[in-house]
C-alpha cells in the first residue's frame, strides 16, 4: 500500500467513525478484528487482509465492500483513483450531466448474507432517477469479467486472484422499467449458489439502449454472499 492510499484509507475510517458516532474500538469489534490490527491496516503496517475481513470491515463502516477492495486489490475496470470510488451512492451520466442516479438500498440479500449450497435466491436493488430525463430502454448488465478481485503477492507481482468464482444467474441482462425523474425503480436478479463453501460476488452496471455504460465504473450494483451449510 503506497503512502497516498494509506492516508486515504485512514481518512475514510476516521470519517466513518465520526459519522457513525462509533469509536475505532467499536468498529474493530464489529469487524471481528482488534483495534491494533485496524490501526495497522490504516497505517499500512498490517498484512493484506482476507476478502472476508474486508467484507466484515465494510459492514462495520457501512460502505460497499468494493470500496475497501480498491485499497488492497486490483479491480480491473475500476477507477484508478481510490478517492473516486462512490461513497455517496450517487452518479452523474457519462454523456449527460442532467442524468443522475442514486442507489437507495439493498432490498433483499444484503452483503454477507449466508446462503445454502445449491440454494436459489433473489437479489433486489432499488435505485432512483434524480435527474431531469426519463430512463427508457435501459438494462442492467452483468460485468463480472471486468472487475477482477485480486490481492498482491508477497513480492508485489503477479497478483493472486482471490475471488475468481462467481454466482450463476438466470440472465446476464435485466431490462429496467421506464423510470421518470424522481421515481425509484427496483431491479431483481435470480441467482444460484454453487455446492461448495465459499464467498462469491457478482457485479452489474447500467447500460443504455445502445449498450453503452450510463455511468462511470464507480457506480455499480453488486451482491456478495457466503455459501455454507447451516
């Protein structure tokens, strides 16, 4: 982790600590790590954490796990500047500044949900059109292959892939209903979990009727689940 990334991560953790009204000790406890280890992560002294640790820390900080992956991993297709990863869940159109989207909520299957091996489940996201133009002909498209989650090896190169297995989905494209300015819309995808115990992710972006991304790579919809027998 370079100095700039280290300072940015420390700033993120301190800011979320203030916003949530929780001391670092409480955040570390919620993430299942020690306060010393949390200080080490933000200071660049601790060893690169596991994907599971990052997911737990993201839940404690109430941010997207992909935001933390940006600091410790190479996410192909993600923005080069760690500061630009969406922390407000708001995006402006790549070709039209009056096209504004905001992520409202994970309606079903929040991050870290435990599903059974072989289980079929539904993920529903809610986004809202806060811009000045209607959304017509848009679709949600699966882009797992463009976001490779990998951790640095001890020597720095090559990268060690830590999440190369993805969830099965019934479709790779989901049409988005016409959405007028100010309206929210819910989008659902059916997934199937594998039969082995693992942590899995799937990443999706919004495209227009020409198949072009509507927003930058920081504004994505995702699902992360833990597959294990109860």
